């Protein structure tokens, strides 16, 4: 083996070693934040495995490495904001698909193949066993968000042709969105009460629904307050709606291991299909009744 190859292999081994100590520190830190005993045991188990992986690479590199503080804090932040499933699956997916990258290491250090397999299969199974309360409320988020996307893109598209002023359309949409968000929150509360669960608080469930509805409303009506031209406002509304669909489905596809592209296509088809129909109705109203406000 020439010197250049040795340096390359060492560089790859050190990169993997750094990942292992980062992951060990993240899981070890999460243990102290947990009140759920099931989650605590899973985090302890994965932290122990990550430490054993790190120790393996220490034997290879003959070096000790400190965890990268920024990386650790970043993933703790993701857990706090987006929940354990999303954050930790994002963490573990750094390794997924990297077999080609580590292929040379597999050949030189056969045991590394076993470690890689444990990382990409076993730890995903453990993460799926976690009790992720934020993920439990994902149904409330999609209820509020999806309803707002379908109703408001349709409503705003319909009245955009009936009304000639962007500000009028924006104000109308905002009022309707606020009223609908309160209605949806109330309905979500009673839905959760009718289907009691030890893991879901009806009040929090309703808040997730209402807040996701009002946030989506704000995103959709904002262009009508920014642009005076109706065409620009509509175009930006559709772009905002599409970005919202992409953002939510990116989150849920990782957290729940669902198809990203399939969900985006389905959600977009429903949202923009309703908007197109409403736009046609608005055109007919303007053409036959000549409404201009």
C-alpha cells in the first residue's frame, strides 16, 4: 500500500470516527432530557453502541477526537423543535447510502462493515420505537395546514377575479382564514375528545391545528399585501403554497419514512386542482355579473 493510499484511508477513518463520537455525545445528552423511560433506554443503548464504534476507530487511527460542539448543539436543537424522529433519522441518514464511500474501509477493516450495517439498519429500528410526541401531533398539523391550503388557495383564486384590488383579496382571505382557524381548532378539540388517547392532549391537539392553519393563512395572503398587481400576487401565492407543501412533506417523509415525491404530487394536485376550479368560477362570476370592488 503506498503512502498516499494510507493517508486517504486514515482520513476516511478519522471522518467516521468523528461522526461516531458526535453521535455518542448527542444520544448521551438526550438521555438527560428524557422523562420517558422507553426513550431513555433506547438512547442509552444507541449511545453505548456509538461509543463502541468510536473505540473501534480509535484502535485504527491511534487518535482520540473530541465531539464537535456545534454539531451536537444543532441536533439537540432539531430534537427540541422538530421532534426526535425527524432529528435522529436525519442524523442517521448521514450514513445511509455511504457504502460506496466506505467501500475501501470495508476491504481494509472488515469489522467496519458490521458497524456500518448496525448503524444503517439496527439504529433505525430503535428510533422507530421512540415515543415522539411531536410526531403524534403531526395529524393535527396536516389537518390545519392541508385544510388551509385547499380552502384558501381556492378561495383567493376565486375572488381574485371578482375583486380588482389585491389588498381587498388579502384582507378578505385573512378574515376568512382567522375565522376558519378558530373553527378548525374547535373541531380538532372535539375530535380528540371523542377519540381519547393517553398520549394526546385534546387542547394541545387543537392548538397545533389552529396554529398550523393560521400560519398557512399568513403565508398565502402575504403576497396580496405586498404586490399591487393581482397577477403577481396570485403567482407568489401559488409559489408560497408549493413551498409550504414541499416543506411539510420533507419533514413528514423523513420522520415517518414515507415517499416524499408521491405525497408532494398528491397534495399539490388537490390544492391546485381546487384553486383552478375556483379560479374558473371567479372568472364566470366576473364575466356574467361584472363585479369589480
